[in-house]
């Protein structure tokens, strides 16, 4: 994901005996030189259709026989593509640790490429930055989004039949939340709710607050007033293994222990009351009827292992899939339409797996109507490793291959009274751009291109404030050198990290190290009259420089 790649930094310089004003120059220079300034918020190319897409795939009929036009495609025919943030017009390979669901993998751009006409996402048991595995993930976040339409993805799975550990996924998420960047999804995921029932409504009942609520008359950040917003999640593909204790799977076609199970689901908040929701590992019953008007396809059935958590529901269906899914591509299709007559339909190789209608999401007891996602939705493809949802140890190596991604929309639907379908990530009716810009740190971004220069006035203001604090410290007869250093360091770290906060790059450790280095130099000023502590501070500073250089040398 983005402008988080570390650039190699080579600096030359000498260190002289510490002097107060010399220290100030060092601090300013370090903050200017080391602050990352190369980030941007991903300019989007005008055209999304890959010229390599066959003519026969330029149009597609939906289930009603309507003609849909190709609006985005990627055939992955160009060898060796680079998906580091800001380079590719459609996709960004994330570069961060997947902390969701107790993830064990660090997502690295070098584990994503194109080869022999496929998007290739590799997962290996390679330790990296305290993560047991290294893996790859691409997102079209803030580049390409869809509101309504059909998406086709041809994919083969990593690993081999009968063995768990890998957790491949193809999914959609609302653009207001960025997958694996949990700060961006707090209070946003997976809300799809446009009702004001405060106080005492679903937020109070289920102890979860919708961050952008219909109750907000002036939410700011370019958002529309009185409009509930969120980032609902649509899982087109996840997989698990069929285990003997999951008795509900025993009736599925092709069942055997450890068979591969395709899971399709819709994660949505707020949840429905307890009286409607079955307990995990129990079937739907008259006492707990679950959602109405949901239709599993032939050979598929409800996922009775998991119905959701304390504040959200998981509407999910499973079916056994062929072992060939690991050796050859199979076609995933998802189509949906927003609005009062909206629906969502999932397919595997053209066969219906699951259908949800807008009526399915109506009111249930104290929980009001939820929505078929009208948010701009982006695409995520990748393999995670998790001990929460995948039993067993993951293999040492696996490769997920994607033959193509194609998105179709009915651009003439509005003339027939249907909701507008589009590919904007920040449409006027569901804007996201200003919110993301204002909270860019939460999305793994640093600064935009137009704000990429370091704010020297801000840094110098912190420096002046610090010298004023030092004057107070020097005038205190009780201030011993160790106390001076500790006090100076603590305050300086707070000041430096605050000043540099918008400029942190991924991983966050590097930004923290830069702040620490600045704080150590300022801490040196706090103990400048005691040579021993000065030398100690210099040693810490030198060690931090070495660690920073090592981190910068990594990808």
C-alpha cells in the first residue's frame, strides 16, 4: 500500500563536541533530512480497461439479460510489474504487518509481481520484522472503486488440498476503511446503516459507535450532512477446511474430512438482536430464525460455525469446491445492485452460491434497516496467515495466482430508473477524499504531494519552545544530570514525534526512531555540563543512526 516504501538514505557528516546552539542546528538538520517527503495519495489513471482484454469480454449480460459494459480490467500480461505504492494506476501492494485476526504475516511488495500472464502473490515462512511469515496483498483502495455492477476474478489457490494454514481472500471493502490499517476502520467497519436512533439506539445496545452517523448535521471533511457512512465488507472468496465437528457440512456435495470449503459472506453492522441470531455451531431454528430471504445455491448451505461478533453480523454461506482450485484458475463472480430493490449474488464457475436481497436487511426488532452497500467499494486480493480462522500450521511456501480481474457496469441503468453505477472512489453522493486526506496517517499515508515539504516553521517553533524549557532546567539547582537528561529526553520525544507525526513512513518504527534520535540530541542538551552523560547520549544517538540505516536498507 503506497508511499510507505523506505528509500535508502546516505548522509555524511561529522560530530563535534556538543554546544547548545550547535545541538540546535543538528536537531533541525536531522528532522529536515530524515523526515520522509516522498508520499502521495495515489493519482489515478483515466482509463481502467486493459487493452489486452479479449473482445469477447468487453460486454457481459447480467441475470436479467441486460448488457453491461467493461469498465475495468487487468489481464496481468506484462511481465514483472511493480505494485509499490504510487506506481501502478490500479493496484497497490501493501507494506505493513497484517494485525487483523491475529495475523502472522507481514505484507511485502516484493512478494507480489506478474509472471506468465498471472498476478502472482507469494507466501513463505520467511521471518520479517517480528512476523513469522511474509506474504503479498494488492488493493485498489483510493484508485479504483465500484458502486454496483459485476466483478469477475479468475483465481487459483495457494497451498494444496487438505492442508490448512493459508487464508486466501478476494473481497470488497468500502473506501472509507483501508484493509489491514486498523486505525482507519475504527468505528467505520463494517457499518452500512443510515438511520438516526440516538440516544439509546443500536449503538448503545451493542456498545459500538458508528463514527459517521445520520445524526451528524455537520460531520465535516466534505461529508454530506445527515448521512450514515461506513465500510461494509463483502467476501467473494475465503477458504477453510471441512472438519468433522462441523456436522452441518456433512450434507454438502463432495464432503470429506479436510475438503476445501469456499466461504462467501457479507459482514455488516449493526447486528440484529440476540433473539434472531443463532449461537455459533448451531443451526438456524424457529427460535433463532436468522435473516429472511437469503438463498444458498445448489450444494451450498449456511455457515453455521460463525454468525458474527458482539456488534456485527456475518451473513455467510459455504460450499465444497474441487481440489483443482489449487492447480488451475476458477471463476469467481459477484454482482450487486444498490437501492430498495437491490441484491447481492455470489457465483463459483457460473453456479450460484449465495443471494441476499435488500429485503433481507430490513428491520429486526430494535435494529433498523441496513443497506446493500452504496459506498464506493474497492478490491483486495491476497493471502493471510492466521491461527484464528485457519487450523494447522501453514506450509513453508504457497502461491496465489490471478489470471484476470474484470468489472462490468450498466451505465445506461439510470435511464430506466435504476441506481447509478460508477467507478469513483469519492463520488458526490458518498465522498471520501477529504476525510482520507484529513486522517491520512490512519490510512498509512504520510503527506500529499502538494504538502510534501517539511514545515520548517513548525519544527523551529518546537526548537524554540525546547530552548525555553532548557533555560528553566539550567536554572534549577536541584536538577542533576541524570534527571536533566531523562526529563529532556521525555519532553523532546513528545515534541519531536508530534512535529513529525504526519511525516511518519511505514513501518512506524522508522518514524519513532527518527523522533527518538531527535529526542536524544535534545536530551544531550539537558545534561550538557556532565561529560559522562553527554558521551552516553552520543552513544545512544550513534546507535540509533545505525539502526535507522539498517531499516532504510530494507525494502
